[in-house]
């Protein structure tokens, strides 16, 4: 096949498979499809269900089909490369204790990525992709394989995004994001989704500052929700996985301190559901509540369109820059959130209020009362902030510009 100078290869975790993983790509991918002659999505794993891809985009599943069972074989097939990558990480990554505490896990990352390296190189030869742009949606996905391809001159341009778990060492289950310094040294660009994440990477890897950029995610513009009705209790919404870092079980404690009638609906599910249910069951009769579980993205957006929400709340201990908050302000919904990660870039005086992560429930409840009453920003004020910062059309066209820039 003839070489295409305007092809984008997008490396994902599971997209387009599954319904929960990487939902933000639903808004990003159509714009990238318009800006490149062809887009090829290459997921690392499969999940049940498959989303429809835009015209001009196709999915290749060779990584998902072949690599999960080939980690050990890859390590045995190239032990010298595996040992060198691990030793280099111990010496250079600045997190020797984490690597030495979890050697099997980090070597597992190496083995998986050596397999991906081989398969991606074969794929490039079949497709004639010498000049294609390779874009990993995460900084911990197929990133080590992509870095090896770029270092060895196989790939012409390699870019990765950095969100949260793939960015901050404190959110890594191993204690340090695998091979982060090596990846930053190897890639052409690393795109942080928040200014907080950008500053974190620049402080941790000052030598890589020249290749770090801010590239926020975005969502589509929405029509205004129905007008508020004064004859019903305020409607408070939260939307996240039910995981320890999201601390959803604290929301009932805040609502209890409100001292007024209120309705709370949470969208999302996860391992912490029993704790959240237990906390919610202790709410007084003045607070009605619903744990709606996971719903399809289209269902959630339709719900926002037909319900007048008074407040969006998030009490996470750590965040990237949540798309759920972008969706909320696209409807003009004010936000009350803890100042974790990049939330301060979306929750401002124009869109809501920030609480400290350490604030007790009664302090956060006082902020909620003010937002529900005297200090509520107008819908137009919130929507204007959204349009200036998180509009998908603007942000993803700027991303396409960054991806097209030739490497220095």
C-alpha cells in the first residue's frame, strides 16, 4: 500500500469497544477524522459492545487479539532489551524503590510493550505508514512501545496525552507511572489535559519542557436546560465512578448538613457502591436520593436536557480535569467541587465554588447553600465560560493542528 503522509494512528485502551472507557473520544474523533485523510484506531484490549466509528475511521484489533497472551514470550524472546529497559528505569526514572518493589509488574509492562512494538512495526510495513502520526490517548497504554518505535526511527511522529492515573505517581497502583521519563525523552509531544498536569510534568521532568503542551478535552455545546421551577426541591447531581478517590460516600454527609429539602441523583457505578448506599440510607426524609448506576452517554445527555439541575457536586481527593464537569457547565449548571488536580481550571467564580479537599461536610454544605441561593452564577455566565475553554470544536481542532506539526 502506498505511503500516506496524512494518516493518524490512534492508540487507545479499549475504544471503540465497551461503553464506559474513553467516552471523551466520541467528541474528539469526528473532528480528527475531518482533519486527516484516514484515521486508524488500535485498541489494546476488547470490552463488550462496540461504538460506531465516524466515516473515514477504521479499527484494527491486532494488539487486543495477540498481545495479552504474549507477554512472557516477548520477555523470553528479547531478554536483553527487557533487562536494559528495566535497569535504565531503576537508574533514571527517579523512583528506584517502586521499580525494585514491583519488578514483576514493571517487567510485565516491558513484555507487553515489546509485543506491541513488534506488532506495530509489522502493521506499519503492511500499511505503508512511514510518515503517519502515532497518537497514544494515554501516557500509560502502548506508550513504551511507541517510544521505542520513535527512538529507533521507525515512527516519524509520536504524541501522547496525559490525564490523571497515567500522569501522577500518587495515582499509580505501582507507586510510579511506568517509564514516564523514558517516554517523555522519546516522544515528540506530550499533551496534558490540564494546566495542573502540565505544571506537574514540567516540574518533574524539566528537560522535557519544550515538548509539553496544554491540550484540554472538550464536549459539544448544548441547548439550555428547562427553566428552574421554584415549587420543587433543588436538584443536585454527581457523576463519576464509585471508587475510593471519588469519595462519593461523603456527598450524603454534605447533604445532611444542608438542612433543607433536596433531591440527589448520582450517575456512575463501581466497587464503592455499598459504602455509598450505606451513607445515603442514613439521610433524613428531607433528602431524596437515587443511585442511577452506569448509563449510556447519550442517555445522560438526554437526562440533562430534560431536567433542570441546580448544582453539580464532586468531592474527589484527586482528579485530572473531569469531562463530567465540562458536560455540566455546557448546560449552565454551577459546580461545587474539591480543589483536586485540575478542577480549579473549570470551577471558578464564574462557574461555582471550590472547597479544600480537607474541608469538613458542614463547610462544604455552607458553600452549597450559597450556590443554591444568593451566589448562584447565571446560566449564561456558566455557558460563556464553557464556550471559552471547553468547547469540543475549538479544542479538538487545536489538537489536530498540534498533531500535524512536523517534528523538529
